[in-house]
C-alpha cells in the first residue's frame, strides 16, 4: 500500500493543496484518513476516485 500526502494528491490531480483541503471540507475529495495527525490518502483510493469521475461524466 502506498500512502500519499496532501501535496502528492494535489500534484496527481493537478490542483493546489488549498483546493484539495476545500474538497475534503465539502466531502468531494477522494477518501482519506488522519494517520499520526496527518491527512493521508491511499494511492488506490485516489485512482479509484478518478475512475469514478470519468464514469459519472458519461463521456
């Protein structure tokens, strides 16, 4: 399992860290958890979230 930091997720999704924080606040970000006081994402969850975004776009 590969864990990603806020900055790594932001880079992967081509968003700023502030945009990712806002998505977390709104409940629209990929699934994450606080581990040792830091918010972390599993790479597999982020990639699954991206796939769902494409499936829901209907394009």
